[in-house]
C-alpha cells in the first residue's frame, strides 16, 4: 500500500522534488491519484473531457462545472473580467492602498496579513460589487474566520456553525442586492452581471448570480491576500531583489510573476477521471479522484531551469500554472496581479524599511490547497516627508 503524503505547510517543495523524481504519478492511501510533473499537471487541467471538475453535485461554483454549462457561465462572466476592467478599478485600488498605508503610520510593527493583505482585496471586491462599507462586516468576519480555521490552532467544530451562518447571511445579502439592482441599476458589478447576456440571449439565473458573487468575494480575497503575503515573505528572503524594487519600481511585475511560480498561493486542485486513461505508466480508472499539484508543476526542473531558485529574470516564469490552465484559467488574474502590483509599488515607494520580524515564528495556514503563513509580522519605517 502506498504511503500517505506528509505535508509541510511552509515548505512542501522538497517533497515535490522527491515525488517528481520517484513517484510523479502516485496513488495514496485514500486511493486518490497525485500528479506532480508539469506536463502531466497541464494535461489534466487542459483535458476537461477526461478529467471532470464537477466534484460536487450542487455545481454551486464555476470552478466545479464542466461544459456545456461551464462554457455558458464563463462566456458571460468573462465579458466583464478583462484587463480594461482591471485598469478601470486602478484608481480605487490606489485609494484603498493609500488608506491602509496611512493606517500604519505611527507604528513600527504590524501583522501584514490582518492589516494589509486581507483588507485590500476585501475592500476592492466589496466596493466593486456595490457593497457599502457599513455592510462589509459579514465579509470581514468571513475572512477572519478563514484565517482562524486555516491555522493549526483552529478547530473544525468551532468553525462550521458560524461559517454556515455567515454563508447564509452573505448569500441572502446578495439576493437582496440582485433584487434591488434589478429595480434600480447602479454602476457596480452586480448591475453589470444582471445585464450580461449569453450567446443565446439568456442571462444568469438569480441562483447563479448569488453563487458567482459569493465565489468572487470569498475566493478573490484569499488568493490575492496570500499572493501579497507570499511576495513580501519571498522578498524578505531575497534582499537583493527587494533592493532592486527600491531602485526600479518597474521590477514589481517581474517579481509577482516569479512569486506566482515560486510560491504559488494555490498549490493544488482536484479532478475526477471520466474515462480510463494512462498517465506516466499508470492506468487511471473512470471515477478515480486526482489531486493536481500546481505548486509541484511550477518547480519542475524539466520546464524551469534551476527551479528552486527565485529568479525574476527567468525567461519563462510566466508559464507557471498558478492560475490553472485551460477552461478553468482564473477569471480574476488581471485584478489580482494589479492589486498586488499597486500595493507593492506604494509600500516600497513610501517606506525605507520593510522586513519580516524573524523572532516571531511563522505558522502555516492549515491547507494543502492554499500556501501562505497565517500571519506575517513585519517591521517597517516610513521615508521622511
């Protein structure tokens, strides 16, 4: 019987290296296949007719839909998720980043996660949806609960009851917003989603809209927050790259792409085999579950030379699979990268010191899907005005 995979929540990369070399396609004690090499991971992500994303009968999220329903849903949503859309939100991102930075003045230490990484996407996404600041509390509480649950000190029992109650509250709020915007449209995402039509002329159902808004806020907050946190953590480990940002702020874009490869916020995803197929000399049977290790693929030496080295000048770092691949490539990629770019540019533009407090031990979030520390204590110093 194959052994279970032992997960290190802060540094799974030696395990990935070992698995790519010795067991690139591996069946664990839960009878799930695990795929670690880049080409195999990309094949599973791209071949949606063989590897299904529908791991839930409810299909509440576009992440768990297969064609043709996925095609209809995504074609409508993608009309709004464009680089032009992201740039239209840029002034608001700058304003929120400025507010968060100003709140740090008068202190010299903070937890980056709670004071910056989480509030930034929380404010941006709720603003874009049209949620006023006074109605933001349930969404803020959900984010705090996710941190608590994903920490090693959190507990499932304590989490579930409040989580379900918050989910019901948030979904009920979105239904109220949909009803309100249908009567009186505004300049926000909910109104825009109500006006989007598919190829056959139909639009989203209310349930689809509620589910999509819920996914956008909950998924968008965590992944963007972890990307920002992981970037600052990685820069602290590579002070020479941090210095390059101070000397040339345009370096930030290259840094973000390499962090996405080097320390991907999303480490794995899941598929179900729809028809028998052989990968890496192993026969996967219809109905078998498959864990797809994006973080391992992004460190594959066959694709990325010196893959364990953080190198922002790498020629092919944008070939990473951090945002998945194929029909499930992340819709929010442009917005997430823009938020982190603006945040880093402003932080390094206003501060002359930004460093992790090493005396405080890092604790990983308790997840094999997401990779980031639960908190990131930092010390900082502003430039004199």
